[in-house]
C-alpha cells in the first residue's frame, strides 16, 4: 500500500523537475513510511511513497518493464496477481521481482489499457508509456483506493490525495460551491466533484488516459442489478459462502503482520470467522470503545465474538481529548468530512498499527445486503402506497396537518408527523430525508444570503435522485442500494477508512467488497436482503451457522463517538471559540447568531444539535488548514 503522485506537461520541451516531485511526494509520506522513489522522462514524472507489504526487499517503485519503456507507480494490492503472473510468464514476460506491482506492468504490455479488466484487488495506479508518450490512470472497481487529478490543456497533475496536487503549485484553491452544498447535505462530496473547483476524483471503476494534451475518461466496470428470479435460497447461500471464503483467503497474503478490526457486529465478525478457517494461528483482532455503555461501546460484543472465534484479541477504552487530535484528522482528510466515525476509525487504526501492518475489515455488508434501518420506513412507504385512497386521504392526511407549533413542542408527535410524511411522500422522499444532514430549511436558516445565492443554481439531491429515481432497476430497494454502493460507500466510508488508516501507515482490506461478491449480491431478489423487518436476511442466515445468535441478531450500531456529550464539555467550548470568532465571521458563510443559538440550545440540553455542530466545526477547521493557509 502506498501513496502516488505525478504530473505531465503538454509541452514536450518542458521537463518535470525531480525537486518538484519530491515536494509533492513529501506531502504523502504518512502513506508510505518505508520507501520513496521518483522517475522522470522529459515532460512526465512519477513519484511514490511505499508501505512495504509484498516482496518487501524487491518491490521498490517506480518500477518498469524489461526495457524501461513502461513505468508504474501503484497504490494497492492485487489479490489475483499470482495466477495473472503465471499467465503472463507463459506468454513470454520475464519478471525480476515477486511484487504484484510488476504484474500490472506486464499486464499493461500484454493487454494495453484493458488490463484493468483482468485485475481483482484494490488499486489506484499510474502508468507512463514512454513509447507512445501516454499517461494511463486507473482506479479499482469499488473505489477502495482514492485517485485525484487536475487537468488543463497545458498539464495534468494527479495523486492519491489532494495534498500533492496543492504542493505542485499548479492548483487554484477556489471552492466548488456545489461541492460545499453537497457536503452540507450528505456530509461528504460525491465523485467526481471535490471541495475545489478544479480538482476532481477519478470515479470508481474508471480509467483516465492522457496523450498529447488530450484527456479521456472511460468506465470499465459497473454493478448491474439484474435479479435472478430462478435462484433458490439454498443455491444463494452456497454461492455466497463460496465467494466469501475465496475472497477472504485471497486477501490474507502478506509478508508483514496481519490482523482484523472486530466490532462485534455481523460484518467484521464474519470476516474474522472466515479468516480463522484459513489461518493456522489465532487471528489478531482489535477493538476500541468509549467510556460508558450504550451505543458508544461495543467492546462486550467484540469480546463475545473474539471468544467464540478464539482470536488473540486486543481492546482499548479511549477517553480522548477530542480537541487535541481534531487538527490531525483535519490534516489527513484533505476535504471536509462530516461523518463523525472518522474519530474512532482514526483511533482504532492507530491502535491496530502498533502490532500489525495489514488489517481486514467488514465494510460493505450493509450496502450490498441492505443492513441499514433506513430501509425499513422505505419499505413501509411502499406498503402504504397500496392502501385504498379513502384511508390515505381520510385518516392519514388530517394527521399530516398537525401545526408547526405542535411539531416544535411535542417531540413524540413531531416524530409521528415525520413518519407519516415519509409514508405519504413515497419511498424516494423517505430515503432522501434519511440520508440528508442539512435540509433546505436548515440551509436557509444557517447560511448567509450571500452563500444561499451561491447555492441557487444547484440541486443538492441531484446525485441521489439520479439513482433512486433512475431507470436502472425497477425494484425500489435495489435503486437505494445502487446509490449506497456507488456513492455513499466510496465517497464517505471508504474514503474515511483510507485516510484514517493511511495516516498511521496501516493497510485496510475489505473482503466483502470483492467485486465478484458485489456482482453476485446485485442478482439476489430484494426479499433475500430485506425480508419484512429483517435486514441482511440471506447474509444473517448464512452466518447463523457459524456465529453466536447474539452476534447475528445484534442491531446495527454506528461506529460513532459520543458527540452529544463531547459538545456539552470541552469540545463544545472549542467549537464555540472557532465558529463564532472574527475569522469565521469574516468568512461570511453562516449566520453566527443562528450558530450561537444552536450551540446554546445544545449546551443547555434544550435540543440536540451535535451532528450539525460537528459538520460546521469540521468545515471551519478545514478552511483554516487549507484555505486560510496556503503552504
């Protein structure tokens, strides 16, 4: 696992300076503390930082083919590289190393840009073909590994993170206000946009080709929801088990210490269960929890799972001073991130890295097999739509007429009103409300007129609607899962895991997101995912054979810190200082009187605004690091 960066100038007479590559490369030193390298060929340059996992001694990058005409920098792991290597050797290719990196170079020689269709792994790489003066970039199927670029007619700059692009000196720091609107709406910014107007994300399953100053982007893979109506439950269970076993086994290759994250939920525990079936030693597992019980401490669940699977379990209760590590999290994220689970992910990665270099995790199960509670009201709205009109209009409609005054004063009735509203508006509206952080009413109240004017041309729900209202699949549940898999997963969850793990030089692998499992899940009938009120029906039925009942039936629990309590303590004072000072006021984005009221209401317990305060705080901290500071 590594960090990569580079650039190419359109003018063939303009050389790339090694000193510039070194400056860019230094910004991602945390991604690869073991090694560094650069390569230049006139107007093109590649650089990388390496975290050594496979062929520790021989896998130095940049790496070339036999005659030095094709060079690669690569971030990732290729799980099928041994079989692909054998195929390439049979076709006459000679290998100098045991690394998966060299396999991709020869695959490119043999198959050209279509080599990505033969790769199974997590990757972002750049290949410079000196023969054709062509730069080729690729990102893995699900977007586990990130890749950013900035293109103009005179050059293209790229990197695993945005920091090396900024360090190139070629990038303007103008904000993308549609991206900011999306951040406030979703807590993250969907690809290809970023918080910067000129910087873009290469979407998952896409490749980018640059040649003679012209850039093209093409999609090489997508998940297609084509339900197989003939598959039986027994057949689905057998197929799923075989795929899971093979994916986990393939991702255990490593020349360095390896372990797993274990929350005690069904996803991470299932990954560890399949690890124990393959390894001849106990799995090293890692869990953290916050003081107290409730939703912020899953250590008892993790301990139960670890005992059942006989792992070598490590756990830690953390009572961190959130104020002290917030600047570090901001530094590593590059963009504003409103998902507060970055905090425990950061702490867990640091804890695990003290003993292992690679960790397997359970990300992806909820998006593939419908694990979130937000699907239940969506399902309810579909049943509601089938009720006779006289019931919907004669009974429910009057209830929806509850006054705003009642809604503000009576929390129970307010929640009932929202639920009935979801039923009445349909499943698309119900889903959009569940995934929205700042709705339009909140935006109008908190944002200054100047910022609202910037937002006028944009529809923040455009991305979500393109999935939930799109023609892709007639089954409503699959439309929602399509959005979760293509947008929420790569741009929130996977980005968070990549940044927080690589901040500590830890590689995280995600077996549930082997693209073959993703493709199989897309063929399952919706009722094998969500059956009545049972989420992840098929997955749970399979794992019930191997895991404790308590683990299988454990309610979905977010991996989040106790923000409500933190913002009534020291973190609340910290947020107040930043959000209400002269710097924030001069920025002119938010109505500070409204922000102060929100802080006061939360501090006194009148209402809880911890999520909204977190979103505003992380954005303000990002501005102070990346907008106010230019170095």
